[in-house]
């Protein structure tokens, strides 16, 4: 366990007060019968570093006997990163992996040239007498052009293996990348930062400018940056080059995301990401024609290819 650096910019100075480039208010969508807030992509901002997709799942409580049911569906050209605060989700994919993720764990799935997977609640979860709450984040990371056609892979990393940095009313768990003197064991394909930050009221977090693109997603609570107050359910895109400090005004949980800009624009259609529109058309035809491998242990259902644009 490490400690946060005790260095702050002057609170309220000119550089700090101009640190927010964009505030994104997520839209709510339904995924597998579960409401989620989608912060990326948006019209004004397609990516932050390699992050091309950011969904907040819940938090929500399922009725007895019910649970999450995201049927088998395909991906190309990206890596999915699943991180939970509450509950459990069982991942199954076409490489033969079945893995339950618990709060604080990381599931990293490289889609590469093509993978199918499903995400469901276990029977044990569905029939619990209580504690059927699920909450967390699902993010997609665009792969560099040279890795878009890599073989699909899945890697699970337990909570105990992720570094924790504490101090000044802050506990930070490093999910991806390097920051605050620590490095996550999760392999990434480009410069990436992803951290789960829990702050007590009055807790202060300095954020360096070492990663060119950065954003904060406020899961719960309220923070202050240079005199401006931001509430939960907001994605704050930070201006490149500015070192800032934030202070929690209430018990707060937020995610720090970002990294180096991608090596060119990306096209995104449904669950497909690519630097090539033709490659997305090929993936659409492959899914529609049944050319993706089946999901191990979940072969009987699938999400059809959407019709229209």
C-alpha cells in the first residue's frame, strides 16, 4: 500500500479554475433488463484516451428470482473491462472461459479479431433471500491498429492483486496503468489510467498531467474543483496539461480514466469498434451468418444483429 503525494496546485488559481474541458451528463439506456447510464461515446466526445465506451450499471436491486441477462453477443477491435462495486456477474465467452466477477475484481476481455460472450446472474444470486444488488462500470478500450486483429483472450484479476494507495481521506485502487507510484498487474496495449477512488468528506486527490487525456466519472457523492461543485452521474473531461486537485464534499466514489490519445479515429457500430468501416461491415455479416464461435455454456440464445443504422 502506498500513500498519495502531498502536493497540490493552489486551490482556485487560474490554471485550476479552467481545468474542466467538458461536462457530460449520461443518458439512460436498458441493457438486459437493467438500467445503465452511458457517458461515452457522446457527440462532443468520442474517446478519452483509449476509453471509447463507459456505462454505469445500477446500482439496482433485482427482485427475488431475477437477475442480469445479457445474452451472447459479439465484439471486435476492443477490450471490455468489467468492474463491480456490488453484486456478482458470471462471464462466459467463446474462448471457453466461465468466470464470476466479485466487487473489486477486474475482468479484461480482449475481443481482437472476434469474440462472443454473455453476462448473467448466477442461480445462487437470483435466489438469495436478500443482497441482490448490482452496481459497477462496464468500459470498452479501443485497441491500437496493430492489435485490432489479435487473438481473443480473457484475463481475471482478483481484488487482492490490485495496488491500493491511501492518504488524506482517500483510498485509491489502481485498476489499469501506473499512477501514484504503483502499477496495476493488468496488461494494457497502450498508455492507460483507470482507478477506483473512494473519498471521505474533505478528502483531497491531486491529479497529475502525466496522462494526456483524463476524465473523472462521479459514481456517487459530490466533489469540488477550484470552487466549482459537481454531483454524481457526471463525466468531467479534464483539460490536457493541467494538474488539478479535487475535494470531496460528501462521501464520494469516482473513477479516474484516461491515457494517451488513440492512433487515429475509431468507428463504432453496436458492439463493434474498428479503424476500418469495411471491417465493421464484415463483422456484421459474420454475426448475422453465424460465423462467430458459440459461447461456452450459453449456446442456445443470442442477441440478433440490430436492423437499420
